[in-house]
């Protein structure tokens, strides 16, 4: 993996072209894998310990698992491009690292499910694949974040010279939202909250989420907020909070759809669940997004 | 000349990861293209009875050969002998396609003295 411990590349040019490069030390790579494994477990353990995820193997049809796989890969590309790797990393390096993290995620997820007795010979192949795919993809995002975030010096990763525009911030917002809300999306509790809360209370929950985003981004001196969000006028702050909440709602809705929570559910239930999960997703899209850029 | 500074270990990990990701992707594409939403097809088989403290244990194995998941599978096993006979029901919460679940039913009378048969299998779509 090309990460925070990159040796100062000799002859590195803007754009990441290396005129001459030394191979990285194996001990550095092992340290990175160690951080990746720690990060992978840190962010995905709740998901791997959730019964709904084990059942997801046969509830989620293959085309949705495929969408889940592709969506995760896009998130990994986005995270690595805008935060995980050095700003001068080339796209091919971003792709290579993302594939590597996804592979580690699949192995780690499968091993853990095996250790927990969740992969037995009685299961059919597609049930095994479903469990592993659904469990492992969050591990992959954790591996990516862990590799970059849990060690090293942010200066080596080039955060000082990085500039992330609106598009990048949205991508990192989705990453943060999925990391935080992904662990809750498959649970029955979201269905219960979404279907049982009266509309007025749901509206209050939505307002609370919006205020939460506003508080984290502009009124709590949150680490990285000044740099990545910047000073803003009243309207600018409101706009920032609304965009953050929109990103959170989108991430919630897609996660819930992937877990089949919108199947045979009336529109009110779809909105209710999205708003219920949106609280966690807002936390991820605001606080999570800022922490992902440290 | 442009080259990446990965060492042998990292390239090996990448190669294995690429293989795994492509295999998973290929498997899911194949499944997505070939899976049709047909009904479950549950086959039940009974094993040889053994004597236990609570009665006679009969192993039951259910296998789904169909294309859909069967939910709340109720397998009724009937022991017919000289008397009125006995019935026991095994409920399997989920039986996804291609999977197998095992359990036991128990009878007070000795199955060797009568005949065992699967009297009915019922399930619903999830």
C-alpha cells in the first residue's frame, strides 16, 4: 500500500511520477497492514456481530450485492483519492490500493465470520458469499481508513498541501456517513423507529440532525472544521449544514435500500427509516468527514 | 521511467487481492444474471433413530434445491404403529437456496416398531 509511510520519493514530480524510486521496507508494509487490520476491525466489528447481517446473505439478491460491491469500491477510490493517500498519488496507485484494501477486507471478514461460527458447511455457497460480501465490505473501508488514519504523521500524507474541493468533500461526507451509519443500517431497530414514529416527531428528528450538522461544522471548534469548512456567513453556514444533511440522507437511503429495507414498504416508511438513520449519517457526514481528513 | 515503489510483499498481497475481488465480482455477476425468482424446493430426509433420555430421536435434514429462500419451514414427521400414532413438527426459520439445515424430532414410542414418514412440508416466501 502507498500510504503515510511513503519514503520521501526521490525525484517525485507533481502528479506523482517517480523518476527513481526505492522499494519500501517490508517492515513498513507490515506495519501498514497491521494498522489496516486494526482499522478494519474497529469500524466493522459491530456489523459482523449483527444477526441481520448474517441473514443478509440470503435476503439481499445478487444484483444488490453487486451494487454494494461496486459502491464500496467507488467509496474506497474516493477516500483514497481525497484523503487516504498523498495528494500527488496517481489514479493507478489509488486503484491498486483500493483493490488491495478490498481483498484484505474480504479475507479479514471471512476469517472473523469463520471464527464466530457464522460460516458452516451447512450453508449454501450463495449464503456464504452473501455473508462474506456484506460483512467484508465495511471491513474494507475500515482497512483503508485505518491504514491512513491510525498511524504516521499527517504531514507525510500530504494533508498540509492538500486542497479538497466541493466534490471531494461530498465524497468524504458519504464515506463518513457510511462508516458511522453502515453499522446501524441493517438492524431491525431502524425499521421500528422509521415505521412507528409519528410524522411530527420525525420532522423534529430531521431538524435535530440539521442542527447537529450545523453545531459540528460551525459552532464547536471541531478539529479541521476551520480548514475544511472555513468561515462562513449565516446563509453559508445554513447551506453547508443543508448539503451535509442531504449527503447524509442520500447515504442512509442507499444503505437501507441495499439491505432490502425499502422492499414492500410504503413511502412513509421509506422516508421514516431514512430520517431515523439520517441522525447517525449526519454525524458521519460532518464529524466523520472532518476526522477522515486529519 | 515511471514505476511504483511497492515491494514484493505488497505486490503479492495486491495480486491475491485482485484475484479475490475479481472472483467475487464474477460470481456476483453470474448469480445476478442467472438467478430467477422461482419457488423453493425443499427435500426432507430422515436419519436412523437413536434412543435418548427424552424418547427416541430421529434426525431430520432439510435441503433446498429450488431457486428461492423458504421461510418458516414446518416439517411434520409421523410415526405410524399399532396405536393412534404420533406426530412431531420441526420448524426451520430460514432455508436459503442451496443450503441444508438439520434437526431432530422425538417420539415416545420406538420408531423401530412402526413406520416413519414425512407427513408434510410447508413454508412461506420471505
